[in-house]
């Protein structure tokens, strides 16, 4: 298990690298991922000696294993505020790693102080609809992560019931690998594997019901869990149920058999793979700067996801 709750993998070799993390009083920078910067308490800071981390969500955006040079304003605030909102909605199912939002002024609204966890090396994915890598496997074998599914399903089909389709966290620069439940048992033990599966499906079911009431389909999502080192209790870590970690679809745009637009960075992906970008994914070159209209449309998509799910606009300065 990892000793920290660092939420997102670092950029793979050859990808654009994240900008330097800002210096923050009372905290020492220890790591950066594609989106987040992670800090530990400084010896002279207010959290000195406490087993916590400061997780800062930047406005960086990644696509096709590259951190793009163009940030999306307010994206980090959406990820943080939405995670905090969901932690509250799910607290009776499992506690979260959130300790405090009393963070340095420079990162207010985009940072959380969280307890340090021993993280399970498993991406706990729940699917209620068939799409993405699950659809690819189903078309090949009729299964997803070894689970047999009914015949005749297609893109965006609703599954008979939500399924737990875990992935093993990959090494730096590699993609996570879908694995069977028995492989998770081998990795973490049967009791822990069963707890991860049960909790993941309970969280997905609660979140899907909440989203459905707001006209949004939660097609799939991923959770990360750790253990509290002191008690061994299962704790929900990372970000949760954001457009970066989940596939949210407008319910009125869903039609089985066709791709459904998502509340995420699809505008970015579409532009990068269009002739307008002039970029070849296979070239090894870093992607070009995003046009202003693509940035703004993506920003609005994230803000819309927050507002539709929570019922209120995100408060911005």
C-alpha cells in the first residue's frame, strides 16, 4: 500500500510536465500529479507533527496522457467543492479523509487538509451502464472484469444491476489494468476485497440515486480507499464523484446504442483529435495550446455539473 493518499498519477515519460507547485506557508511540497499538488506539514507550521496532507487541486487538465499547457480556470475549485459536497452525502456509508478546509489563503476553495492513509492499490470502479473500456471487453468476451453480462448489450446500455469492476493501479506512465475480483483478493486479502466491493457499490447506488433526481445519469465512477493507520478502518480518499473521476450524462440526452455527451473534458479531447489542432496523438509531441473557446466551454461544463448536482451555483470570487 502507498503511504499517502496522493490522488492522481504523475505524468508519464514524454508528457508535458506540471508547473512548479506554489510555496505555501506552513507546508512543504512533496509530490505533484496530473492535477493535484500534495504537501506535508512543515516543522514550524500549524499542523506540524500531525499525520495529515494538504491536497491542492490545480486548474491543470490532462488528456491522452499529457498534462496540457492551458489551464481551465476554476476547474480545481469545482473538483474540491464537489468532492466536499459528496463526502457529506456519503458520510453515513463510509467516512472520508477530509479533516479541514482551513487552508492557506492562496489555495482557499481548491484545497483540503486530509488524514494520511495507507491506500489500497486498487481503483474501485462501479459501473451502471456499459461504455468505455467495459464496452470494449464486453464486445470481445461478453464480460467486464471477468463478470458475465447478458447478450445483446450495446453502447450506453443500462446494466441489470451495478457491477464492481476494479483496476490495478499501474506503474508510472502506464495505464491502470482492469482486473477480476479474485485478483483483488490476491492483492489485498478476501476480507478487504469484499469490503471494497460492498462499499463501492453502496456509494455508487447512493450517488446514482441522488444524480438521477437531478436529471443526471451516473454511468460509472471510481473510488479510492485507504486504511486509517491507527484504527485500520476503511476510509474514502482521493476526490469523489467529480467530472474527472466519473462519467455523468444528461438523462435527456441518453439513448442506448449511441455515445452520450458527458459533463467532463470531452470538448478538449474532441478538439485535440480534430484537424483544427494539427496534433497527431502518435507523434510523441506535446499537445498544442487550447483555443479560448474550448477552454471556456470546458469550464462551463464543469460549473454546470456542480450546479446541477448540488442545486446551487459554485461561489466564485
